[in-house]
């Protein structure tokens, strides 16, 4: 799991979708006010045009990958648009159905309807592979009480992590780290949220996933070596300054891309790069220096 930087798209199809989603959300809220069950329009939240252009596109923000396990979602698998907060019904981590509570916190015996008011909220929708989505289903463990009405979720303390959330504590790096030698994930500082993600998405039980994370160590080391080799070329007379600068910029840009989440299993890359002292800010600063040098050659 890695932090995903999302910018709301500016396209007309997106704006139309948001308007339709707002309308449908209001309908759901109105039905609950009237004492009816909210109907969820499945076709709307995973509208084809939005799915293709946003949720499962090869580029930013999700790079064609599962939000939770970071595996590429292949075209032949059925990519799913997952609700972080479940749209209908909630269970805790032990698969116990959550009931509504009255104002004194007493169980009413009536099942919680789920976060129907977030069923069409793009900040609650995440692309996910079938392997992660299945065990998650309507599971949504929290510390304390579940939100029961619109906006109450602001005060909720989820035990899962939403990597597109802008909340400081939703940065997966604060909760999860990867051992570069074994590919095994561990909670950072005994983080309960990290431990819950590992358990619920079976991040250490899936052999292939652990193997893929293990391979990242070699790939990262190669990237760093290539950068140092490129930097050596500035003093090497067999290379022109232009060639050397171009290569250095390419290496910096690749590493910056890793920090932005362009590679599968970013969490594994970051555990290694952080250990080596790299930060995105430092890389960007260095990259700009060589971009300036290169443009000076053109002047
Ligand atoms: Zn997954």
C-alpha cells in the first residue's frame, strides 16, 4: 500500500458523473429519511467511461494497480471499483454484523444500513483486485463507534487505511513497512491500522505478492547504481556534457516517479529508498539543477 496522490479530473464526463452522483446520493438520503431502504445504483458508481478513464487507466493516479496490494490489475481480470466505507451493511473484523446504536450507545438490534451517503463519493471509491475485494466485502473495523449518518464519518477512527485520503494519518508509510530481504510487511511502531491491513488483505499470506516485493530490492539497487554511474559521466571525456546531463535527469526522473507511485509495489521501493536517505524533495531539487544545466547548453 502506498500514498496515492489524486487530483480531481477536470473533464466534462467527470463533471457530469459528479452531478449524477450528487443527485443519486440525495435520493438515497431522502429514502432513509422516509424510513425506506436506500437503493444503490451499481451502474452509476462504476460508470464505464469513468472506470476506463480514471479507475483502471494505466497512468496516474492508480497506474492500473490495486489500491490495497499494489498488484497490477490485468485486463483479463475483472477490475473492481471498491467502496472503502461499505455502501450497504457493515461487519467488524470478526465478521460480526454491526447494528445501529441509539443516542445512549445501546444496540438497537437493527442492522446498520452501511455508508449509503458515500456510495457515489469518489473519495470513497478505489480500484481493487478481486483477491483483495473478496475478503474485504463489507468489513469495516473501527475503534469505537461507526458513523451512522452523513458527515459523522469525519469523527470516525477506521482501522483500515484509505491511501487517497488527505488526512495525515492515512499515509500508509506511517503504518506499513517492507523488509527488503524477505518482502514481508510489518506494522510500523505496532500500528493497529497497519496490522489490520496486513491481516484483512492477507498481504503476507499471498506467496506471489511477497515474492514480487522481494524482487524490488534488486531493481531499486540497480536504479540507484545507474544514477551514481550517470553522475560519474559529467567528468568523463568520452561523454558529452549533454549526454551526461540527459542521462542523469532520466535517472532522477525515474526515482521521482517511484515516489509518485508509478511502479507496482511502491511500498517496497520506498522502504529501501528511505533507508538510503532519498526523499522526493531532494531528488526534485537535484533534478532541477541538471535541467538548468542542460537548458544553459541550449542557450
Ligand atoms: Zn489487491
